């Protein structure tokens, strides 16, 4: 039986925007001129995402347009990666909810005064909500910065590898994927292309997909690159 088509909901709205935004900043789609994403255009999608992020709650029309992107502008492989990313985020949220317990914190007089003022100006009901609201945007930016820094560091490292070293590194990672099935393995197809035609373009594509997988594991699963021991002899 065919798998039911995924339907976007308002609960998944921000997660879907996060996924699309991340993908549009990778080179994978740019290197595939026949990819359906180019019918709308990556720059147009980025502009739409920026506009959609400004609304507190998506309208039905916005959900419909995002559903069209999921249905017609990406491949089945892309959709599989999206579902995997979404499942990982939901699992992490469930785990976090189970671990949440009220805690007491000590604030300086100035910090408490600023927090109370922020609460009044925003109309938020409790100080706890004020902390969550005030930190959420900053944490998002810090996490994005951390992801970008890690991606750049890994890309620089792997770009220095010879084809033989890159092959060994990728094989070690795919072996880890076999043992830990929750790890992302989007680099597998790129690795097959690299083995068939080991040139600069295929190497760059492999590196980008490999970096994407490694960063995804760290962000969504808490699995660091160091813990996988991929640079071992």
C-alpha cells in the first residue's frame, strides 16, 4: 500500500519553514538543474519563508502554499529527509516535556527589575513566560550561528581530504549509520555518484551532503562528530 501523503499542519509550520530555509542555503539543489525546486526558484522560496515567519499563526492559504511546495517542488528523497527531521524534532520535544520540572533561580535586583518591566511591556502573564519569550529568539539565532560555524568547520576540513581520504571517512560514517539507524544518511546517494565519477563536482556534492548529515545528527540527535570517531586510522 502506498504511503499516505504527509499533510502540513499549523503545529508543524515553523519546523517545516526551518527545514526549507536550511535546505535553500545548501548547494545540493543548485547542483541539480532538473530539480523541481527550480520551477518556483530558490530565491522566491527564501522570500516567502521570510514573509511567513512574520506571522504568529499561519492562515489556511499559507498552509496550502507550503503544502504545494512539499507536494510538487521537492523530490521523494527530500520528503523522506523532511519526515525524518520532523520526527526527530517531535521526539526531542516529547523527551524534553517528560524532563521538565519547575526550578528556582536567583536573580539580581537589576535583572528582576528588567524582567518585570519586559513582562509589563509585552503583556505576558508570568515572569516564567517572559523569560521564555525573551530568550527564544536569542537562542534561535545562537543555535543557527552554531550550526553554520560547525558546517563551515567540517566543510573546510573535508575539502582538504584527498579522494582516498574522503572515501575512507564516508565509509566509516555509513558504517555508523548501519549500526545506529537513526543517523541521517542523505550522503549515501552522493557517495555512489562520487564513486562512479570521482571529480571535483561530485566530491563537493558528497562533502556538502556529508556535512548536512553530521550537523543534523548533532542538532537533532545530540550525536557529535567526535563521538563517531570518523577520523581514526
